[in-house]
C-alpha cells in the first residue's frame, strides 16, 4: 500500500508569471467591459465573476491522497472524493484530472478535479495506480 501524499497547489506562488497574466487578463476584461458599456458596475461584475472563476489561482489548495480517497481543502472547507466516486483519471503534463463520470463528455473536465503534482509525480501516480487501476 503506497504512503499518503499531501501537497499544496498554489499557482500564484508556484507559477507567478502565468497566474499574474490570468489575473491581469481578468482585470483587462473588466476594463474593456467598462469601456464598451460605459458602466463601472458591469466592469466590477465581470472582474468579480472572473475572480471567482480563477479562485484556484489565487488561493492555496491542499490535497491529501490516502486510503479514504482525495481530500481537497481550501480556507477550512473540505471536499472528500472517495476512490469509488472517481470513475477515471487522465494524466497530464503537470498533474492529473480526476473524473466522476466514466464517459469522456466534452465538458467533463469542468466538473473534474485537477491536481498539480509538482515534485510528487511518482508518489501521486503510485497511489492512483494502487486505488484506481486502469
């Protein structure tokens, strides 16, 4: 049985250039909205919506992968995915996407959980292969 893996994904700290670019684009979209609509309220609404969409960029997310499944923690809030709830996973270049549906629906990635593994790639892959054999 592989050891439990605990990691923190915080793109604003780990990838400051890409994260800052995403946040700058959100601010730019807000400015463009104000310019196009002449409504500051609309621009603020767009920036707020994009800020909520980009929450994983500016908030640190802790993941624990262990015998009970995957626990995602942010700001004291926890979400646990039991291994039986995860139907499949896809390995990516810098992490893994966990899916709760077995089919590859076009928008399935939006409801999936992406875990950037950093220097823990081997440990994350070992635990996935143990609990989610293909």
